[in-house]
């Protein structure tokens, strides 16, 4: 990964990284090397012990889930942490830059701003496809991260892996292409994870927050070549993954829950279509998009009035009209069938449409 290695900040290339007690020695039955308490602080769990920085069982479970070798998986505290780690690893403070494609997820530019980096914006084309020529033209030395949110939040459309492959090829030696697949489970289009075999400048972010119903435990998987994973680990906190989160993730990913999990995602995908159908019958709705994620996007006559009317009835939806090209758009997460019916009732869907959704 010579070309990609050169994109890592020189300070990080030279960094040795913190060596924790748990990294230096494993095994033993009298643990006097990490200044922990000998007594559990809560219940019977051995939470008095620092956790494994990368818990083996969870790394392997995520590797199986994503169909990659364990050395290509980094367990994160969610994709937000992945974005933060990538920014601090690849973007020089005060000099570096990222490229994003608005309207897109908001954390890329927040992490870049925290690092004092420029945010180069290359808007999506009118059909919400990537403007690859625009990205190549906007690239400048130091712009070491190019984000592709697929399926995209808040538009919901997915980018074809062939397009991502062409972008990764064009950016080789210039930037790492980061594909944020937070909503991949809800999409019929293929994941970009397979491309990690071909490109050492490709990173894919996955998370258990959306499809797996685990937003509260903060857990995700970052997939990249082993050399990238090893570098990110040196930047990451020494004991990043809390033991209760590991236990919850392994429980949720147990094969015994697989069928329920698949049924839930299929249910969201089915409700997405019926919710969109019902919304199109509501007064004041101009356009509805129900694409590859667990939300629908609707252009309405007055977005802030819609959001306020829903909030008055206790139903929270998101005003996304501040995003470029999304004037008067609201983003509505697909909920449970009773939740969807409640939303439709509040926005005045014809009763028959509301019931079938
Ligand atoms: C929700 C979301 C995230 C954040 O995921 P976490 O794993 O909960 O940090 C990342 N990217 C996109 C596009 C999202 O919508």
C-alpha cells in the first residue's frame, strides 16, 4: 500500500502508539499489571477488568457478517468514531482537506472542522449520482479523504460499486475513498466491501446502529486492508470498546436471532414502500422518494409547518430543507406499523391509505 501509506499523516506514520497492559500481556490468573480493582464494581460481570481493545470474538463475528478476513475489521464505537479516526489519521491539522458530496451526512465536515481541515464540496448531480469528474477536478494535494455515503443520508439512493471502483482507481495515491454504508442492509444494491480486495485506498464503514437496532451500544465495523486497520488502531483510544457493548453485540448477532433480524429488515423495506405510497396521497405532498435506506424523503408545500404539526402531535420527523437542493423536504424514518399509521394520521393521509401502511 505504498501510495496509500504516503497519505497517512507523517506524525501518525512515526507514532508508536500507546502500549496498554492488556496488549502487552494476556493469560495469567493473578492480574496485577493494570492497576484494576480486584472486585467487580457492578454485579457479577468482570467489569473491573479493562476490556480487550479489539475483542476477538466480536472481530470474528463481524468479519463473518461482512464476508472478510478478521484482519480487515476494526470494531469501532459506531461509524462516527470511524469518521473521526480516519480524519485524524489522514488529514493534516490546519492543512488537509476532505471531499464530500452534498446533500450528505453531516459528520464528515464536522470531523474535518475539528481537525482544522478544509471541506471541499462537490454536489451530487441532479439525479443524485456522484459527480466523479467534479471530484477529480476539485481534488487538491492534502485532500486525503473522499466520502461516498451509500445509501446516502438524506436522499436514500445507493451508488453502484462499479462507480466506487472507478473513483478509487482515479484517487489511487491521492486519497482514500470512504464508503459509508450505514444503511446497506436496507438496500438491494451490492455492498462495496468486496472492493477492499482490489483497492488499498478503500474503506467501508458499517454499523450496528441502524438495521441491528443497537444505536445505544455504540458499535460498528470498519472494513479496510490490514495495514490501514493497524494504523487506525494506533490512533484509537487504548480500551475503546466497552465490555457491556461487546456482550450486547454478540448476543444480537447470535445466529438464533438471525431469522428475526432478517424479518425485521424485510418489514422495514416493505413498510417503506407502503408509507411512501400513502404519503403521495396526502394533501401538500409534492414528491416522495423511498429508495435504499430505512427512511423516506418527501418534498412538501411547507417543511417547517409539517415538522411543527407533527411535533405538536408528538411525532418527530426531520426537516432537511437546509440541505442544498432539498428545499421543503422532510426525512421520515420508517417506524413500526402502528408508528407509521400515527404519522399518516397526523399528516392527514386518507384513512384507507393510512391503514394499509
Ligand atoms: C447514522 C449514520 C451514521 C452514524 O452511525 P453510528 O454507527 O451510530 O455512529 C453514519 N453515517 C450515516 C450516513 C448515518 O446516517
